[in-house]
């Protein structure tokens, strides 16, 4: 049965899926009081969960304008769970290395990004893992690597917690995971004190960019993780590698960080860390289970800039008609294009054969979306913008984006966005808002604007796609019915 809802948004339709079954009937007996045995059976029978309402938003879904830039990203996310020491990702040349296949031979020069995310649970003897990132200058001139922004957080200091759907977050005090927290620092242009402003690397020499612990001892659950995002710029060619090593012991039994020489020895003589993650499905696979796997390689893309206008070359985004809306997908991927032909996933420039073919999720990639809204009518209109997470689909099986009530419990987007716009009083605002979104949740708007006839209002939405999220999402622009 299909019925139109009377509650906002007015264009939603609800498919009520009723589970109807008759397995028998009760016989009316003279004895009106049920027996104790009957009561016991009734008490043990679980109450069936109500069937969720399936909500379809039938507005058009259009491909997001713009494209990824070509800035390379060192993307170290496989294996996600560490069980042994080893090389996580090396772009060093394979020459003079004990395991040549562990090195992808990709030099960086100029702007590049670095994303590292790994976890561990109950390591041997509760030893502390260290995550190291080493840079090497292969040339004959000094190379300077500027650390433009950088942030790294532990899971134990930034736990995965449940939060309200929206919380104002100007100072990055609201987060639900280490990746969520780290990318917000970078969005705000910060560089943590753990990282130098620059590294100066002499010819033929190496230097440690990161050498940070991931402790598990003395926690209720011996589990931890670390998420790191950096934006870098190098004056010359450098090679990079991320590695995992247990802390070394001092003579008194205390732990210490590995030295540059110890990291270099692991890089030269070590193998890829294991056990490995699931092997990904081939891009040519048709049917069957789709396995994305985790990323370990160099992806192409640091930023996606989008200007949403009526048509190429136009200067305005004419707001939808009353009661109508339009959505633009974010971080679409194979198997999750939401009815468009667009895959936004960053391609891999180099990768290990048993890791992801693409950088699914675009973790650490910044989206800059500019909306020059224009009310072309002769009536005042109310326009809303919502970043939301519909059910994942490749083709829109119901003719629109699908939501449900109740939504799923697990959050598919947890991260902060920056909003810049003029409010209805003409005041220029910059807001940072943290989002915690279960998949399928129908949400209140992020921004709602009252636009007089002929009004033009620009809204800028910026965010770095949070590593603690699952794509795809959509940005929806809707004009209220009245």
C-alpha cells in the first residue's frame, strides 16, 4: 500500500510494508482464565518488532559538478588491524630491499597528502605498537618538506560514541572517532605540536615524519587505533613509508620509541605486515558479493571543488519549485552511485595486488561545494540544505532516495562540516556543525533560509570526508511547500 504523507517533507512517500500472517485461531472456551502454562508461553514469546516504514524521496538525483584534483595521497589503511610488525605501505624503490614486492617505487614532489589509519587489539604481551612514517631524499640536493597541516589521534582519546544528530562544533570538542577528530583539525588549518613545521632532509638521507605510540596496556579493553592526516609540500623528490613496530625496551624494562636506524632496518629487511585484509573483488566482476577491501597505495586526489549552478557557464542555482527538491551525491562508489553514472572514488596510482582497486570512501579528501542560490520567483520562499545518508543503492529501485523509520542504529556519517552564508538578517556566519547520522535517518535541515523575491544568497559547504564514515551521502536542496 502506498500513501502520501501529510508530514514534512511533503514530497515523501511512505511504503508501509506489513507482515500479515495467520497461523491458526484461538478457540473460545468456557474457562476465561488462562492456565499458568499458557501464561508462561505467552511471557516467553518475544514481541515482534514493528515493520519499518520505507520512505522514498522522489526528487531528482544529479551528478555532483567538479572533479578531484591530481594531488597524490599516501593512503595507508591495510591491514587495518595489526597482528604483526611490518611494512604497511612503502613507495620506496625495490632495489636493495629484502622483499622487493613490498615497495611500490613512487616518489612524491610538491604537494601531497598522507593518511594513515590502523588499529590493534590484545597484542602480544600487551606491547605498545608504534606507527612510523619515514621520508627519504634520493637526490643530490637538500629537500625541505613543509608540514602544512597535521593531526593524529588515538581511538582511546577519541572513542566511537553515540551523539545527537547535530552539535555545533567550533572548537573540535565534539567527535566520535579518531578520524572524525583528525580531519576536523586539518579542515581548520591546524598542525599539532607533535609534528614539525618542516623537515630538512640531506641528500641520500632519511628522516622520521611520525613516530607515535598506540598503547593498549592499562585500558579496560586492550584495544587502540590511530588516525593521522597530513598535508605536505616537498621541494624535491621524496619516498615515503609507513611501518608498524613494537616499542623497544630500555634497560630498566620501560618502553621507548624505535630509532630512525631501527625503522630503517625494518624498511630494508622487513615484509608486508600480516595477516592481510580480504582480497578485493575485481572491477570487472559481474554479480556476487562486492568486496572493496582496504586501501594501501597512492591515490590521486586531495580536493573536490564543486560549483552548483543551473548549467555550465551560469552564475546562479535557481532554487527548486515549492515542495520540490534536488540531491547531489557525495563519495559515490562502485555499487553505490544512487542512480547517477558518477563514481567519485579516487583512483589508485600504485597499490598492492591484494588491496583496494580504488580509494573507496575518499577518506581525507576535502569537498568544497559552492551554492549561489537564487529565488527567481515573485514570492518569498524558504529553502533548506541537508547533508543526509539514504539507503545505499546503485540504481534507484523505488524511483528516489530511500530512507526508513526507524533508521538503522549504526552511524554511516560522523564528522563535522563548515557552513558559510548570510542569515536572514544579513549577518555573515561561519558555523562548524558535527553530524552523527544513522543510515536512512530523515533529518532536519542543516541550514534553512528565508529568501525574498529575487534574492541571491551564496552558501559554502566544506568538509573533509571523515574516515569513520561509510559512503555515499547526498546534499539535498529543497524549497518548502509553503
